[in-house]
C-alpha cells in the first residue's frame, strides 16, 4: 500500500511534467524548466529519489520514529507514574484525616474519662470529709453526754448530801444517780 502511494506521489507527477515540457510550442524559446529533459533523465531522477527515500527511511526516519516512540512511551510512563502518585497522595491524605479524627476522638474520650474520674474522686473525698465530720460530731456529742451525766450525778450527790445532811455511801450515791438519770430519760431529757 505504501509503495503504491509512493509511486502515485513521485512517478505520476514526474511523467506528467515531462509530457507537458515536450508539448511546448515550438516557436517559443525554451526556458529551462524543472520538467524539461528526456525520459532517461526523468527515470534517473525517479530512481535517485527512490534510493534517497530508501536511504533516508533506514538512516533517518526509522531512528527518528524509534526516538519519537521511545519519547512517547517515556511520557506515557511519567503520566502514569504521576497519576499513581496523585492517587497515593489522596489515599495518604484520607488516612491522615482518619488518623487525625481518631486522635481527636480518643483525646476527647480520655478527657471525658479523666473528668469523670476527677468528679468521682471529688465526690468520694466529699463523702469521706462528711463521714469524718459526722463521726467527730457523734464523738463530741457522746463525750458531752458523758460529761453531762457525770455532772448531773455530781449535782444529785451534792443535793442529796445537802438535803439529807449527811454523807452518802457509794451505794446510796449510785442508787440516787441511777434513779435521777432514769427519771430524766423518762421525761424526755437530753437524748
């Protein structure tokens, strides 16, 4: 197919030019023309042109086409590599976003746990302080009640000695104190 096209492009116009140059009017002075000459000259010109095409095809066009094809392949490979790098970068960006969100979520959860732990610790400390305060109040109250009962006993003993005019024995004192304490408790005393 290429040979037929080459023949049509080179040989047919050459023969047409030769034929046109031979039919020039005879009375006119012949100007040198590209197509003036004999059939032999035209044939050698065509042969030289075909040889030139063959030599250029082997020496220049084939290496030139090979270089252009190699460059095209290299450019396509670079484009593919650039596309792969872009896709990889997008994946890395997505991974980084997910990792960032995970870190933020974990930090938030850890802060909430820490806040809950601190609130629980504060609550426990408050309950401990309150319990200690109640224990101290109960201890002070029990101590005050004991002191009050002792003072009440001393007062009863003193009043009994004054009223009776004599010193009471330890058994009498204890009996009088127990009776007085029982009456006070029965009447809704200090408890």
